[in-house]
């Protein structure tokens, strides 16, 4: 199969440079809704020029709309932002927000939807779910192996896009709140402050610093897969994606040219595939972060993938390593007819070339695309008649147009005179008509007015009366359960990673309470196999799913009715659009976004939402393992080796301590905030938001702390008492007061 090389562009100059360097498609961000808010980005005029430049050369432009959108943005801005670009011929949009996904699918039906890597798709079930809801392409999670990608392709046939070069996030993309919670700059809104590139000391339970000189435990090396291209080509990947919308022209175009060389080499002669040492050196010079890694394609995680001692990006030699490519021009043929007393005629046609229709289908332009122009009638020459050589010379001067003339058929009557200006105008007119003919193929008809979401209520249910919210307490250890079983106001207990789930569920039901089970944050193939064995899912009143993979797996593989499924915080509900679209699927409820503030929550549909009142917020979910990289892997530990620390922590420059939790069953880490979010003292404002349920999350709290927090809840939310906030410096309000830009 012919593969696509997809390159980044942070400006119009870079867009043109990467196309000239060999990109088949370019992804870029406009001045709204892109995950690189601090990039230069493109104006509407820039995007139209980029589309023209690309489409004339048979290339594509994808627009990033891969942030979470608030109510006003999705209801009043998104349609007017996309409408002119859609009609102009935009090839695809890359999307993270499910509400945005469904909005575009409804309003722009022939615009290709690409599920962003921010959607964290890591298995077949997630890919199928998004395909069923309009996705034409899945951008896989960066953490997948080539075998896992192959399985997705084999079982779905979906078009797959995967990263092959550039910076790696420490966290599963889209599952990171670290920048947001610590500095107010949300990665989900395109404003990541890159806390993973900062220095941290890793300490154990006793405060011992591990690997003192290795202060960058969260900083991966840059990805480089040039040596793996044959394997990746066979894995089912269609589009090979280079990261770098914040990078300079030399980097983006230079990396593109090298990958173009080797992708062509593989497709033309796979048996001769070998990467030259000089090209590897050029890639290093163009930019690297303490060297390169082949990423997760060959290994689950490990120290060799991390920078550890230095997180800076080096590109000092990029200008030296960069070799600018010549502008790619379209070969055309011309036919000129110049006879006495007849208007001159000039036709121009593209040699066989593929361009793209508005629906993405290729069209051969050899016989369809002609530019026809007529000029003035030539006069008789008094002195020097127009020669065939002179006429050809003038017609070949295509200048800064995208065309280059390869052949001209001339029918010239002898003894004629034509002013140079008339020949130039004839040529310009023919080329302009040819260009317009070619570009017209990608244009789309007007879409008319914005379509309303048929599932959205006229006003937020939070403005109406609702039933009394119930309390759902999440626990991660069995020892926390006895106290909850006795508490009169705990209506549901959610088991999050607890062992003996079946036994605990029975105890919870015997106490007259409902029970729920939280699926893992990440579902890979091994997780699926473990979860399919032995669990009686009917014993749970609710199942919390944390990813699109989890939705598809719970519904299709485990056979759990959708009315038993609820969405955890990692499935972001950032707008009424998103809540309406999710609830239309039949889900029993969802988790209120941790990045919406009080004012924004007043304009949300909250009657089926659950708000976290207390708990340590998960800031990162990662395939990397701090325990393995800084101590040992519990699965790989041999008899007689040192025991693994019970807990590890990250200590930042402000001496804040973040617990790193390991999930060895499903092989991932979760990094938790240094302070718990506590909104118990905000009861008055929260009651007015009319939530369906409240959540308290217990992790490592003592029994005394459990009792105190439950009493605080009873006083504030049952008895209506005013309670004081916790001691300053011991908690955070999260985003309840501040929100994110």
C-alpha cells in the first residue's frame, strides 16, 4: 500500500517548505481551537493559501481542532470558523473533544474526521467506537507497539495514523492535568507548560533520594523510527506523522526530506532498505533531546527511553544540516495557435496528475483540467516577425506560478507580429484558468445554517429541580470499606483497583448500598484478557469507564448494557454539546470536568453528572514506570533482589511531593496531585448546581481522616451547616474558582 508522509507546519512558509521536501499532507493549526496555542498558527487567509498550494500539487491539509471547547465556543464560534474552510476544500480535521466530533459530523458531513491522539485510543474497541461515530482515521496513542497497531488495523480496517518522529509526551496524550492543575495552563486547551521537562527528585517512603544526578524522570527522548520504517509499513499504519508544529522550518522540512527518501526507498525496493549513517547524523543535527529513542514500538517502557539527566532540546546545527528543496512545480503542456486575423488561442493542461475532490476522492487531471485563453488578433510584421523560438520562450516563462512547461505544440503562421505584453497576458490568462479549474475540484457547496443538536435540552437541567444527589465514595483498598458500610449517607461505593472485588461487592449490597467498579485508566490487550476472566459484571450497579477503549470494551466485549456505564473524568465533558451527545448514547452519567469553574458549571447539564468533592486528582497516566526506572520492576525482580519501595514520590523545586502510584496488573503509573482537591466548604454554591451525585475519593487516608471527611460532608451537604475550609496549604480548590483559559 502507498503510505502518507504527514508533516507539521507552524507557519505558511513551513507549510510550503515541507510540501517541497516531500510531505503528502500537512497538519496545521488555525487561530482557534488548536493544541498549540502558543504557536504562530495560521489565519483564515493563510489556510486558504496553504490549501491552494497543497491541492495544486495533489497534497492535503489537515486542520487541528484538537482542544476541549467550552459552551460559547462550540455553540457560537466553531461553525463560523470551519464553514469557509470546509467550503474552500479543507481535507480533514483532527479532533479530541467528543462534542466537537459530533458537531462537525452533523454540520460538515463530507469533512473527514480524524480522532486525535488526544483521544488515547489504544485498542480495537476504542477504534471501533469512534469509527461508528464518524471517525475516518484513528491517530493511535504513542504508547502502542507495532503489533498492537497491526491488531487494530486487522480487526477494523480503519485508516491509521501514527507518530514516527519528534517529541514524546510522558503521559498518555489527553490524560494529563499536570500543567492545568499546577499552573493553570491546560494541555487540553493547547496551553501545556511542559511540566514533564522540569526537574524532580525521586524519593521513597523514608525520604531517600534515588539516583540523585538523574533529575528528569518525566522527560522522554525524542522519537526517531527511521530504522523501523519497513516494520511500521507492515504494521497497518497508513499515515506516518512527524511531530513539530512548534519547530522551525529547518527542522520540519529537513526531517521530512529524510523520511521521504527512506519511505520512497522502502516502497520501491524494500529488500535494499538501509539507513545511511550520514542521514542519522543529519537527523540528530536537526534536533534531538539527549539522543533518540525508537519509542514504544519495540518496548513497553524503560530507562533507555528517558533523558533522565537533561531535558533540553538541541537543534544548534539545524541550519547546517538543512538542505532546502526546490519548489515542486506541476509539469504542464501547452498548445498555441497564432494565425492572421484570428484571436490567438492558448491552452494549458497538466500532465497526468492526481488532485483531490471535496470528498477526498482522487481525480485524474490529464483530460479534465484545461486552461483556455484567447487574445488579440496578431498583425503583420513590418520588420521582425514572431519566430517559433521566440513564442516558445515567452510561453515558457511561468515565473512564480506553480507550473513548469514540459512541452509546447505551436501552430504559428509566418510573418506575424505580436506585442510581448499580449503574449504575457495570454499566458497569464491560460494559467489562471488552469489553476482555477484544478482548485475547483476541491471546493464544496455551501452548507447553509448551523444545525442544532437534537439531543440538547433548551436549558441546563441544573436550572430545574432535581432529585437529591447521592454520595458515591471511591476506594482503592479493602481496609477502607468497613467504615463506609456503616455510614448512613454513603449510597454507593466504587471499587477502584481493589482486590477481591466480587467479595466486596457482596458486602456492599448486604449493607443496602449500591456498588460500582472502575475499569483501568488504560486498556491494552493484556488488560482485556485479564478483565474477561472470572468477573461477574452483573453484580455491579454501575461500571465507570475511563477511555473510549473502555466504552467499546465494556459494551462489545463484556456485554455490559450501556445504561450501566458511566464516564469518568478522562472522558471529558466540557460543554452541553458533549454531555448531550454522550447521554444520547444511553450512558447513566458522567463526571463533571475538573477544569470547569463554578460559573461554567452553572451552564452545564449536571443532573446526570457526578462532582468530586474531595480527592487527590490524577495528574498523569503514563506507560512509563518510575518504579522500574528508578528502583526495579516488580514483575522482573528476581529472588534475592532488593524489595521495591512501597511508594515513590516526585519532589519539585518548590518541595511539593507528588505520589506515583503503580498499577502493575495493567502496567501503568498514575501521578497524583500533591494536595487533595477539597470543595466541601463550597457546599452553598455546589447545591445550586444540582448535580446527580457527589464523589469522595479515598486513597491512602487514615481511618481518622476518613471519619473527619465524611463528617464534613454530612455537616455541609446533609445538615446544611457552614464549614470552614481546610488549613491553607493543605488543599486546593482545583479549578472550581479559577478555571482555565
